[in-house]
């Protein structure tokens, strides 16, 4: 299911997968696609259980049991800008999660736009 979602949406590095909690659908969860390494799809996300970290393909498969991928927010920029976005994502690894100050949406917006903000928190 995950691979078919990746291929159907033509995911590229620094694209954000937006998923909704199954059953509730109140909050969005953001996962940054980081491409493939050694034949496996890899991701970066910020979650309450571990902060910003790498997620393997199998971890995201487990995650989508609770969160249904509903859309992709493609990275808009040229090759050089995409490389800068990827570097921003990697630089955030290890940072702590905070629902109000630095959640998964803050991370995705920072990676894609260079701005740490969360419309979900603002609303």
C-alpha cells in the first residue's frame, strides 16, 4: 500500500505526505519523504515518541495503520532548493517534539518553506 501511494503520487525528496488519524481525522500528521537508500524508502518525521528522526519504510507502514495518507504536498522549487530542503530536514534530526512549539507540521513547513509554523496550532 505505501509503495503504491509513493509511486502513484510520484513522490520526490522533500515532498510531504499528509495523513489523517483513522476514525477521527481531526489533526493532520506530516511525514517528509527522503527518497530511497539501499532499495528502501526512507522518511523523516517528528513525533511525540521520539522527536525528529528517520523512519524506515516498515515504520511508516506501521504508522499508516493509524494514519491514512490523504494527500501529498509537493516541494516547489528547483534542484538546488530541493537539496537545501533535504539539508534542513537532516539538520533537524534529534530535535525534541513539542505539540505547541515544534510538531510534525512545524517540521514539514520548515523543511519545505524555511518557516517553523503550524496552522493547526494557530487554529
